[in-house]
């Protein structure tokens, strides 16, 4: 069974590093944040099958 996680604020800081760590450990990760370019960079580095993105601002 695949391990899955959703991370809010994944475009920088702790959120981004957590996403990278999980992706390196073969998790499928849903990432959300305000900066689409940062989310797309994660997808390009780890693959669309492993990174699902949502652009949003939770404020």
C-alpha cells in the first residue's frame, strides 16, 4: 500500500522540506501553497505520479 500525505504551505520552509523528505522515501504527496512555480518545481523534480498540487492561500 502506498503511503500518502497532504502538506499545506509546501512552497518553503518546513513544509517544503517535509514534502521533499517524504517524496525521497517514496510517499505520494499532495502539496498546497500560494506559489504555483514552487509547487510545479516539486512536481518536475519528483514526477506527476508522486506529487499532486493545489494552489491556495489559507489566510
